[in-house]
C-alpha cells in the first residue's frame, strides 16, 4: 500500500522516531489522487497529466518554484494567463492533498491513527528544512490576470461567418455555429447533443452534461429548428457524430471533429483567427448590447455566479444611460 509507505516514512513502524525524508514522487501522488478523484471539474485530470509528464519523476521536496516557472512559461505561450493559473491551482491541490494526509488509507483504525501521527510528525520535521507547497512560494510566477483574449464579433462578421459555414465541406458546420451564436453553448456541449435532447414543440435543447455539472435547457430560434429539421433523426444518436471510424465494429459513438471545417470557414469569411469559444462571448455581447440584463444572460450561459457575467457589464453602458435618463430626468 503506497499510502502506508508514504505516511510512515520511517524505519520499522509508525511509532519509530527515525524519520527518512524520502517523499513520494509527484507522479505517484498524482496517480493516487486521480485513482479516487470524483470531482466535476474535468479539466483537473488534464492539468495533472501535464504536470506528471513534466515533473512527475521528482520527489515532492525536490520541486521548487523555478522548476514550476519553467513549465508555466511554456504553457503561457499558447494559453491565456487565466488558464495557466488553473494549471497551477491543480498542482497546488496535489501538494495540499499530500500535506493534509488525505492519501493515507488503512482498514485498521489503530494503524490508521499511527500512520496519521507519523505523517504529521514527518511534516513537522520537514517544515524545519523548508518544505512547503512551492506553488504559493513568492518566487513562483503567478498567473492571475483576467482572460484578455475575449473577442466579440460584429453583426457583419457574424453574417460573413455564417455564409462561409454554409459553403463548408461539412454540411452541419452552419448548424453548429448557428447554435453557438444564438444560445452561447460551449463547443463540447454542442458536440455532445443528441436528438433525444431536442424538443421541436418547445423549441429547446436539454443539456444534461455541462461544465458546472448543472443541467439546463437552451431556447432555440426558428432558424435553428429549420436547420435541425434538415438532418432530423429518430433515436438517441449524436446530432454531430463522427463521419468515419476506425473501430472494428464501425459503431463508435463519438462526436465529429470540426477543426478543419472551422479553419476553412474562418479563411473564407476573412474575419481572421478566432476561437470557437469566442462565439459564446459574441452571443452574450449581442444580448447585452440589445438591452438584456446580465442576470438573463448569465442564466442562458449557465454561469454559476454573477461574477462570471460581469465581464460583459461594460457593454451595457448605453442601456444603463437610457435607464438613468428616463428615471432621473426630472431631478435637478
């Protein structure tokens, strides 16, 4: 049992006073953590796989801020600061997981008690040598800035993009982009939609799996209904299934990868490079600019807190100016 070995870190038994400071490797702790992870944040396992690949061979007390900085500097080349900060939070969580002793397991309660005591004693001695969570060290570069890559397409750019999507070799690209622009749904949410999720009478799409773990219903426009009708199927199959498979049985239930079709549409539209996620921001900005409240927009996008919707507050300046003029014009 690795947890027993880590917690003891002693010669003989948990009650031994001779401590050997050979901590487990980062990779070992990550494996233990992921083996029992049941959280709803699906990004954390991906973050930890990167850390295991880069620093997994080092023992916890060997990892310092400079090693972490080298990894995050590379991550920051292709990722926004906010995302790099999420990677660091995942790594910090692993150190806290070990320090808190959550990795310790034993069916024998007496043995468990001794293991926890040995673990605490080991940590107390290690702290005297300077051991601590290196992610929160002042020398570790922090990536806490807000996401600066948000892009809002103008009405003209949206129309040009939709026209380009209609000319795509993949016939469902127009439908996928139209859903994103009118509902603000995420790429993953759209690709995992099934025909049984669609209510043509209520004009809604039910999302069972979302980023925050809470299901929600998306209202859809008549334009989306008409486009869905062109491809309508009966059953539980994906709306956007892969068009080919390497599976021997030929029945893999997986979504289509729209990367090539998306890049082609961007080139034809002439609007430059944007992320598919920017369509979500565009949907929100369009609604706010047309007088919808941040609460309404947040409900559509499935935000778990109003703080997430605050990023669009600057777009509501015109609407709030009209409100002040109408209500306060008789004062003064």
